[in-house]
């Protein structure tokens, strides 16, 4: 238990230190590396020495070299490590408007003309006046009205190179790409991931974002401007958990 607390405290201190350094120096770009989130842990990326020697060896009386990728063949991505271009062109608009109006009213009354002669005694008990014909009376009314509207417009036109990180059993390709651009003290981040069919990849080795299944596209940034535009953490907590 004590060890866990020490590790947690160390992690929090490192996170706070990283945040402070970023606030002073500005955001840093992430190191270049192979996309790891969707890559199988058992995947081998580099060929063995035997495969390298076989690739350099040429067959007798042949223009084809063993291990060559292609001659006049298809250059589209189809294996782990291949790169393809993703064209992101999002131009969505949505507008919804709803109006609800509901009303209900009820009126119930009842009386007793004779009650073993006790109706007169009840009249004496209520000197302000008593009418046996109107002993019970109830009224109710309920009104509800609601109105809501949604208007949304999104437009993103970007291009990013993605890497094939896995080939599924049915031949579909799992892709993932990430791009970072730093301008002064602001970093713009673009990520894309999903599953594509090899036959949807064009002859130019490109694919549209609408042809990516389970697409995950993120476009954002971090830095001084993004931090100033964000709501403070304490205010966000108050707004989220406030019952009023």
C-alpha cells in the first residue's frame, strides 16, 4: 500500500512538472515512431538476415530479383508497414427543431344528501356554512411545454499519411496515422485510425475518410491559445456537479 502511494505521488509530481515546463517553454512535439496503439505485440517489422540475403540474390536469366516488392504490379498499400494517404473532407450540416406542448385539467366534486341525519350536525360544526351536496371537491391542472433546436455545421479538409498496422483475417487493413505541426507555441494535432478494404484504395494509393470503417478522426491542438480558450478545471467541476 505504501509503495503504491509513493508511485502515485511520483507520477503526480512528474505530471505537474511536465505541465509547468510546457507552460513556460510551450508544447513539445511527440517523438517520431511507429504507431503503436493498434499494432499487435507479436508483429515483426524487420526482415531476418536470411530474407535480406535472399532479396539481394537474383535468379539466373531473369529480370526479376527474388524478394523484390513489385515489377509492374500494384503499388497500393496491402501489408503491415505500408503507407497510404487518407483524404479527409468533412462537410456536414445538421439542423433539428422540436416543440412540445402538453396540457391537462380535471375537476371532481361529490356530495351526500343524507347521512343518518348527521349532515345537520356537520352543519353546526362548521358555522361558516355547510352544503351536504358539495362535501368533496377537487381540481387539478398540469401544463408542460418544451422547445429545443440543434444547428451544427462542420467542415474539415485535410490530408494525412497513415500506416498499415495490421492485416485482418479477411484481408481488411487496420490503419493509423498521426501528424503534428508546431507554429510558435501552438501544436496542431491530427490523428486518424480505422479499418479499410484493400479494394477501396485507389490506384494513387489514397482513400477517402468515408470509406474507413470504425473511423476515429481527431483534429485539435495544445499550447498557449488552446489553454486560454479552455474552461478552468475548477469551474468545469462546479458546472458538472452543481445541482442548480
